[in-house]
């Protein structure tokens, strides 16, 4: 995906509010890009542009070279809240919702749903109502639903922000494992320095509003963690140093 000279502004009674100012951003196929910056800097606005929920005031948003005109099956979104799940449906029926909308036959749909529930370690929960499972498990359901459609781009808007610290560690490793297995393109909005450093192939640091791209850096701790394990990687000095450097960038600009 690509944002080219993108500006987003809103007309308010007090005057124009510029959410993004001349943002240029390339997201390579198969990469894991994290957007990080102060609250209100436009991270979620970028995700909404990529999802096709909003259009830029100026500039272009492109998907495989073609303008993004609205939401599409080639991009799926996972939000911080699990409220997008339908409480009157079972876990399996929630995961299969996008497949049903695409007209996938029932037998094939059940097979795909089963595979993705296994992938997110919820293989035994397909028949459970959504309200019977924990918040962390609901986030796994939302992730499985996004992945089940086999959309090449997965947009993650702080999907781990509302779960406890221990479950967050588990979900980080799950995200990393899924990305490593599927090599889809992941774009993550996060406020967590550790999360950005650990999961990403590329970290994009945003300025305070109006949002601009301050810098972009490449990291490889995720690939290392897949090979060596997360606890080893997070305890080593290069990881600690990378977190410190990113924190300094966020504080001092």
C-alpha cells in the first residue's frame, strides 16, 4: 500500500483541523509496519485511509497501484474493542462471517474456519457463544475472522490495548507467529514502544498533530524471536537499546 502526499483536514467551527499533513508512506508486501506517535497524531487516520473508511483531502491512497475508493475484501481491520463481534453468533459463525458474505459454500467455510481457529489456539471453542469467552479470546476471534478471508492486508488498530499484560505477551507472540506463517502485510497502530520494536519489520514514528512522518527505521527482532524465542530476544541488550532509542525519538522528536 502507498500514501502519496496525503493531507486530511476537517472543517470545524473554530477553523480547519489538519489531522495529517503531506504524508508519504510505502508499505511493502509481506512487511509488518508499526505506526507509533503521540495521541492524536493521525495513526488511526492512516489506518482508516488504508481501510477505505475515509478519503484524503489531498493526495492519493493506493493499493497495488490502484486508488483506494472504499472498503474492500483485500483489506481487513481488527480494532482494539471486540465490539465488532456479533454476540448472538457462535465463535465459529463470527469467524466465518466474511466467508459467508463472499458466498463460500458451507462445507468449505467450516473447513476454513476450523483451520483459522486452530491457528489462533481456539480449536475447541467454535460452538461457544462469544459472551462465554474472555476478552483476550475475543480478540483472537476477531483476528481469526480477519485472516479467514485471506485478505492480503491486515490492519490492526491497537488490537492488544484492552487486554491484560500477560495476555498481551501471549497475543504478541501469536501475531508474530501468524505473520511469519502467512507473510501477509500487517499494519499496526500501537502506543507500546516494546510492541513496535518486537513485532515490526519497519517502525514509522509520527509527529504530534498535524501528523507527519518523522522517521522510519527497520528492525529484525521479530524474525530473531521466531528462531530463538521471545524471552531470549527481549532480555538481550540490542532489544533494550532499540526500545530506548525509540522512546527518545518519541519524547524529543
